């Protein structure tokens, strides 16, 4: 896997769906990056500590799904500021089969 880009490097020859999300916030500290994909971990001061907050499983779930599909996910800081998350999901072998892909495309476009 190509750890710099969310797994699934060119050597793997696997079709992957790549999703990149970035922001222009303060970025991620080294301490946060070290535990970012751990279940139930939340950064102090995040909205999770409010009455309408979250449980801290979102990024853990993304990593679990990416890894299970043969992909991966990475988080990194952007210059001059901000963070970027790159998630790669392995595409099922059935999707590569033309008949399945054509049927799915036809179904998606029908009224």
C-alpha cells in the first residue's frame, strides 16, 4: 500500500475509489494524528463535548471500512494550514464485471 495516499498503490493493480476531504482550519497536532483513527477518541474542545456532540467513532469507522475493502486512509496537514484526509475504498470484483456495471448504471438512470 502507498501510505502517502491512503493505500492501494499502483503496485496493487486494484481498482480503488478515492475520496479526499480537506479544510483550511488549524491542522492536526502530532498528538491528535497519533490517535485520530482510534474508536471513541475525541479532541478536547471539539463539538463532541457539547450536548449535541458525537461519539468519536466516525474516523475509526472510515479506517475500518477502508482497510476491510483493501484500501486505506491517511490524514495529513496541508501547507500553509489545514488538514487533508484521503480515503481509498477497494472496489468489489463484481463491479469490474461489465454486466454488473452496466446494470447498475441503467438502474441508476431509470425514472
